[in-house]
C-alpha cells in the first residue's frame, strides 16, 4: 500500500463518527476512467482514492472528491474564474479549492484562493499536500 501510514494515522486520529469522516474508496474501474480522462494526474492521487478514499479529512479540515470538477460544476462560474487546464479535486470548507493542471505532467497541487480570485502554485506534490491536510508530521 502506498498510503498505509496515512490511512493508519487517520484511523487512529479521526473522529469515528461515520457521518463526518466516512470515506469511499474508488474502484479500479473508476480510477481507470479518471486515468483515461486525465492521463497527466499524479499516480499518488489515484492511489489515495483507491486506498484511503474520497471524503472528509479530520474534523472537516479538507474534503477530497473522487472526481475532478470546476466552477461550472458548482454553479460558481459567474463569480470565479479558472483556466480550462485547471481541474479541482478538493476544498477546505472555507471557499478555497485545490486541484491540478491537467495539461502538465508535473505533480503539483494548485490552490484557488477565493478571497483574491487567484491561483497559488504550492510547489507541493499531492502526497505532501494531503499529509498537511491530514495534519501528519513529515515522516
């Protein structure tokens, strides 16, 4: 397992309320569909969805989705703008989102900050980014 440490950490440290922290693991078929649609996504993203799953992290610290989306999907296209090459995978419940440049082979998470309507290139791989959201110390 690629995300065994993260999964063990979450199992020990998350509130066990299944309504809050229920995660749904993606199937191989769903991952294959994502890979076909977005071949440049980092493998760690796919592994995370297979092993940990989509859903809330900690006490609504962050939410990872099992599909990529944009502001059209959320009905926010009249308020916010994203270039077509940016697709989102999660949000922090405070109006900020995280995603990837789907045209780049670079494993870097890009954040959209709602306060400034700007993209922020984090310089962090998906694994490093998600560990911060899980509140794990660097191992």
